[in-house]
C-alpha cells in the first residue's frame, strides 16, 4: 500500500510541477478525477489534481485567487465538491463544466 501512495504522490507532483501558474486571461483547466481516469483520457493541457487534494495542491498552480479556473470530472459531482472547496479558500472565478463529455461538447480537445 505504501508503494502505491508513493507512486501516486510522484505522479501528482510531476503534473503539478510541470504546470505553469494560471494567468489572468487564460483559464487553467483542472481535471479533478483520479490519476487513472486522467491517464485514460483528458482535456488537452488540463492538469490533474484529484478533488480530494485540490485544497492542498491548488496554490502550486494557481497562487492568484482571482485567476480563472475551469473544473471537470466524469459527471460534475466531484468538480462541484472541488468548486466548493476552492470558493471557501477564496478563489472567485471558477467554472464547473461538469463531465469530460460536457467539456468535449463545449469544444475542448480531448487526448
């Protein structure tokens, strides 16, 4: 079990470290699904922060609480929970797009 925790932590760290901080003009797209779900397909240029870890990981990629954020998951439930967490933390420009299919229908490219 400890081995899995290390692998997940390493995967999350590499995703968060590779992401550029959000700018005020271009929204940062965040996939709040699990690492495995993200690997199976995600919005191009989206970063993966599982919803359970959004509170502890968001400052690394979006230190500006006024930066626009777009959240999605599979159905909209987890992105809704992540949205509530971020609003409690003071983030103001959050758009919960629902699920991956909703993102695709909105014109986002999937990879």
